[in-house]
């Protein structure tokens, strides 16, 4: 199987998108980054995150929602839509 190579234009677009995403993630609080990492990178459930952090399950949900809204706003400012 031969995989298609990215064109130079695709590489530039991907680099720009990654930079916008990195800047948006940097605007999240440490708490928000950690909780998002546990949820989406580690695949933990809210209750598991609550057990690990000592926060309530409802607080985890609020933090996740707030962070996702903030990320959406920052990505749209950077010209990306989700």
C-alpha cells in the first residue's frame, strides 16, 4: 500500500492549524489542561477524574464544558472552525 504524501500547501496549513491549537491550549488554566488531558488523552470518565483529583464529578463536567467553549472561541479567533 502506498500512502499519499502531503503537498507543501497541506504541510503549511497543518503547521498553521497546530500553532493556532497550541496557542488556544496555552490559554487554558492548568486545572483545565490537566482535566482535559485525563478526559480526552487518557480516556478517563468524569467520575474517575473526580476520584483522582478530589474534585466533584459535577465540577469536572463544568471545567470540561468551560474549557471546550474557551477552546472553540480561541480557535475561531485564529480562523479555525470546529
